[in-house]
C-alpha cells in the first residue's frame, strides 16, 4: 500500500514537472512569436542617416517613443554607430539609444558590445560625443574601468568639473566598499557642491542600501556637508527657490548623519540647528515650509522653539513686503501650525546718534516723490 501511495505521489510530482516544463516552453514560444512582430515595427530598421541636427532630432524622437531592447535593435544601433555615416549630432543621439538598450537582464544579448561601444565613443575626438558617451557609460553602473573613462574625459576637456563629480557621486551607490571610500575622499577634497547635493539626496531617499549605510557612517560625507552648507546670498530681500530646496535637502542629510552617530532624534537636531544665533531667517522659511516639516509644525506647543522659529520667519517676510514668495512661505508655515504663532517681535527703533543733518534743498529741483517697493 505504501509503495502504491509512493507511486501516486511520484506520478503527481512528475505531472507537476511536466506542467512546469510545458509552461516554460509555451512562454518561450510566445516570446519567440512576439519578437518578430515587435522588430517589424522597429524604427531603426528604416532609419537613413541625414545631416546635422535634423538626424539628431529624428533619433531623439525614436528614443523618446521607445526602441525595444531586442537583439535586432542592438544590431541596428551598433551598426549605425560604427558605420562612419552618422553626423556628430546623430552620434550624440546614438549614445542615448545604446544606453537605453543596455539593461540588467541583457534582453538584447549585447550588453558587453554596447558597453564597449560607449567606452570607445568616450574617447572620441569630438568632445560633445565623448562627453555624452562618458556619462552614459558611467550610468551603466560601476565597472572596473568606469573611473578611468571619466578621468580620461575630464582630462581631455570633454567633461567639465561639475559633470565629472556628478557622475562620481552617482557611481558611489553601485561601487564596492573600497571604491566607495576612494570616490568619497575625492569628492570631499573637491568640496563640489553638485556632488554634495546628489549624495545628500541619496541620504534622504529613505532607501536602506549599502550606499545609504556607508554615507551615514562616513566621516568624509559629514565633512563634505559641513563644507558645503548652502546659503541664500547677501541680498536679504531675495529668496531663491533652488537655494531653499538645496538647504532643506542639506539640513535633513546632516541631521541623518548626526542621528545615526548619536541616536538623537532628527527633529531635535534640526530645530537646534535652525535655532543657532545668526541663522539666516530664509533658512527657517525654507525648511519649515517643506513637506518634511509638517509633522513638526502640527505638534508644536505654544511658546515652543518651533513656534519661535515660525515667528522669526514671519518677521523676516514682513520686513520684505516686496517679496510675495517669502510671504507665501510664511503663511504656509502658519497654516500648518497646531497653535497660532506668537506675535512677531516688533523691531526696536533706535534714535540716530551724532549731529542732525537736514536734507539739502535745491530751489530749482522738483519735489521728490516717495519710492514704493
């Protein structure tokens, strides 16, 4: 009986295997049937090289509409790239197409050939072609010679300094630990603000990864943030939205690192930083008006540090009535507060010292009209 039962189980298992094999075979057959249909509509099949910017526009439109990452697409794209018949403008567009055909599953079967073509183009005599190819090669993810390709493009003048450090910053997440430290040290030495912004955004992404863990514990990253604190310029009545976004990102990244090191709550770290004497009130406007600060405002008790910071932000807005954007930010902050903010302290008027000097009157001069902001 046991033997019979075992035979039944064995037959059932064999049937399951047969079903799985049949399903896999059917899937392969469906893919094989669909692939020719997709490739029949492949826009690269009918592309004929054309001079200058016109060809680039056509290729960029193809790229935007989507080119299937199939073996035929890779064959056609590589063939066009290597044909010697494309203009420099077309070759710039072709780097983006090659980059798009490269993917982790290697559905084109040509990942290696695509990477090699981009690497070769990164050494091209045309600096624009070289720049686009070097950046696309770097965005494939860390490869043993990626840094070498970027260095070459920087030294040849194809890549400007900011673009070089931008790619180094993007490379850190996919690099092995030893290379992460090497790249981070290079970014720190440069104090490049663009790289700092990119890495700060990575810290704020809420995605736990080896890169996030590395950045949180990296003293070089902490030093980089300290060296690249954003500012708003000397004109206190002006407010740059980009500066505000950069500061908000920088502040949260700095707090993330300190929280990981000390165990303090991020909100406590942020409020303490904003409360430091001499802090530009525009930094208060930037952070307190952000989405991330909403819970902080909603929980703020009367006469709390957060309430006082909101009052300072409002006072700065009131002192610059010509800036409607700062007024909007101040009103946004107040609308999100749990309790009404305290009245903003009135500026103290001080009598001028020294001898009183009246305005010089010119009999023939017309009366001066007051200037409005």
